C-alpha cells in the first residue's frame, strides 16, 4: 500500500478521537536504492574484409570472398550485442574502406578488441587445400591469446581442418594498438571449405563461434 502523506487522515492528529489510539507516526522515508555502477561496455571492432570493387578471392563455383565474410561479420556482431558488447563494423554493406580506414575506425572507437574476417585462397587447381587459420601480429602476446581463443572456439563448433594460429605482418594487425586477430575462415578454392562456406547455416555457426571466442578472450583478460 502507498505510504500516507502528511495531509492524509491517517496521519492527522485532528482525525483521532479522545479515546482512540495515539496516531500512527509517519513512516520514515525509505533510503533510496543505490544506483548500479556505471556501465563499462567493451568495444569490439569487426572488420569484414574487402568490399565493393575489391572482391577479395574468387573461389570454386564463383564463391566471392567479400560476400562470404560480410554476413559472418554481421551475425557475429549481433551475437556480441546480445551479450552486452558494443560492436563497431568497418563496413556493414558492400563498400570498400581502405586498410587505413579500418585501422582508424578501431582507433577512434577506442576498441578493446579488433577482429578482421577473411577467406583464404590458393589457385583453383589446388582444391585439396582446406582449413582454418587465425593470425596475430608477431610478438603480440595479447593478439596471440585472442587468435587462439577464436581458433579454438571455431574448431569446437564446425568440422574444419585446423591449420593453426599463425603470425603475420598484415597491415590491420601491425597498425592497430589494441589486441587484434585476423581469421581466415577457410579456403574458397578448397573443395570442402568452398562447399561449407556457400551454406548459410555453416556461416552462421562460424559467426557464433567467432563471437564466442571473442567473449572467452574478454572474460579471460578482465576487459
């Protein structure tokens, strides 16, 4: 029930008869509930590679890298947002940010984590080359931990050959100041990988696995 106000008959002495009980004292004001701590959202930048006239690799059966990695990034972003992560995408449609643009998006967002998503390729006459690789900048301990978390999460989620966590001097890994990784989700020129990457369900599993790997990394580092 609502508390009585000072003007209410429940709290007014004039409303009490001489043989009535003493007036009920006004209840003490409630102590305001303490405010929750200010949110400390983690910021993740996802970078779907290529875009627009830069198609990236062209794989078997006309599979196009830029069109494979974009839906993976978009779905990974949604999965992260559902877990309270703030996500910034370097592109959310078929446009082409330069490599420096991608780095600047991450720097200006003051991101905690940067993950670039690509598809691998060799020549189309090497269909036996299949598998997952995740890269970090040489000597980056935090980048290696992030790359390993993503690699492990994907391997637990989909059936793909493990080609390992590797080091590379990629521009977006070299010039970002936060922990960064670049995941090659499979070979567009590989017989098995190209079949898998053409399937929306498989790409969805990859997206969720990338998001889970990022979340595991964040949980492990206390960001």
